């Protein structure tokens, strides 16, 4: 009998611990970002879910096919203007003239079509050019002369009301009769086309995500696990599928004579603008420069960035998108009048961008924030309207949500500074 021999299990080396899961590591990193104050669009998404749930319970008609489609057309113009404001807010600037600038651009297009017989594409090009010129003028005054953007755009807010009155001849209602322009906010695509476009959009976005992750991995940079990316693509596919299915339901009360089905044409317009704006901000040197200038202007200048050019370009983009928003608003109203782009348009647009997660302090924001924030504003306005609340109550609730979003942004920045992320 051998003495001093160790038991078999004592002599064996300890079992190796299983390797850490990349997905688990990614989720832990994401939770750490949330604890550090970088919550992104998550608060707005949670708020949107809560609002939709509350309104659906209190007014079942809120989730009807007709009202679901109306949400898109109702909030489209504000959402597009909010997309443009995102570029300016990322700089830490503001554009108070975007609302009436959209009205001026829409009036230019309407007058050209109604009084001068211009085709829709020339009128639209003139409106976009008008928006670009407005943005260029504002940008030069802010960047080259050093006038605060609040003062410049407040002056524009007042001046563009007068310009709009002069274009529409002091109160005249200019009708929009062109079928192409009217179709933007009033017509829907054939059901099959909505399905095809949704599939193409999800496929293109998914391919872009996997290509981005592969490129980062090849360069030795951190990239989300493929499981996480696949879950994101799957979630988008489910959301797009449910949305297209709901919009393809019959919405007409007299379907035997007039059928009303399909995705509203304004939806792919917003999707295209979202994709283009996201690419510009996230995948180009200009977008990176925009964040750098918004984060620290002097550091960006010392890094060789043409700060003035970036600031002017941001205002040009903002006003050009405002022109598109104005055309959408004119399409929905079938006309342009002195109130186009006025009333609560600017307030809702700024609120949409901030509610979605764009910071008022600069350096943080995405075009997606404007879309989610625009959805929140549209849901509040639509849902409270169905419940019979007055305009005063709507303003109080929307303003409270805006203050809450701004408070979350301020607390997030303090938390990020406390943990050393800023």
C-alpha cells in the first residue's frame, strides 16, 4: 500500500472556470453606462410606452388603425423640424426661427405653384434653397459676427412672421392643389409596397450593423456581440412588421366605395431623412466635428477643425429640414396661411428633440432622438385630444414632460461628471 498518496480528486488540478460570455459582458457594460448617466433615448422610449398604455386603456380607440395612421401624419412636420434642430442643439446653440422659417419656405413653394404655375419639383427646390439661404444667413451672423444664436434667431422669429405675411399678401390663404405635394401627407402606399419597403429597410439596416461590427473587429476595436446585434435587428423587424400590418388594415368607414389602407407616404420620407441624418452625424467627418465643437469649441479649434464652417453648416441643415417640414405641413393642411409654422410648432419641435434625449448643453444628440421625441409629443397631443382635454391641459402636460426630460439630462450630466465620464 502506497503511503503519502493524495486522493485522486485532490491531486487533479482545479476545474477551469467557464470563459465570460461576450453578451453578458456587453450587458454589464451597458448597465454601467446607464449608472454613469448615459441613458440616451431610453427614458423617452419608456415614457412613450407608458403614454401609449395609459391612453389605450382609457380610450381603446387610441390604438385603432385610423388613429394609428393619424399619429404619423399629425406629428410628421414637427418631427422633421426637430431633426434639423438636433444639429444645432448638438452645438449647444438654438434656433427659435425654425417654425416660421418652415412657413416662409412652404409659402414660397405654394405661391410658385398657385400663382406662377411652377411644377412641384421646381417649387420644392425653391423652398429648399430658401431654407438653405436662411440657415446660411443665421449661421454667418452667429459664427462670423459672434451674435448669440438666441438673439439672432429670436430676431428671425419675429422677422419671418412679417415675411410670411408679405408672401401670402397679408392674410391670404394660398391653396396647394398639386397632387404630388398633397399626396405626401394625405395619401398612402399600396399595402404590398409598404411590406417590401419595410423588409428592404430592415435588411439594409441589419446589413449595415453587421458590417460595422465586422469592420470594428478587424481594426481591433470593441464591437457588440453578434447576438446583441441580431436581437436589435430582430426587434426592429418585429416592430416594423407590426406597424406595417396595422397600417395595412382598412381605415375607411365606407370601404365599399373608398378603401383606405397602407403605410402613409410621409413615413418613408421620415425614414429616409432619419437614415441620412444618422449617417451624416455618425459616419462622416462633419458629424464627428459637430460633436467635437459642441463638446468643447476651443479644443476643437486647436485640433484643426474649422469651427465656423461647422457651425454655419449646422444652421443650413436645420433650416433646410425646416423647409421640408413646412412642405409636409402645407400638404396636410392643403394650403399655406400666416399661421403656417407658427402657433406651437417651434415649441413642439424643440420639445421633441429634448424629450428624445438631445442635450441642451451641446455635445450629445442623435436624429433618432427627434423621431422618438416627436412620437411622444404626437401621442400626448392626440391622446389627450381623444380624451376631450382642452388645449391648455395639453400644453401643461407637454411642458411638464419637457421639464422632466431637461431635468433628466441635467442629472445625467452631473452623474457622468461624478463618475469621470465627462
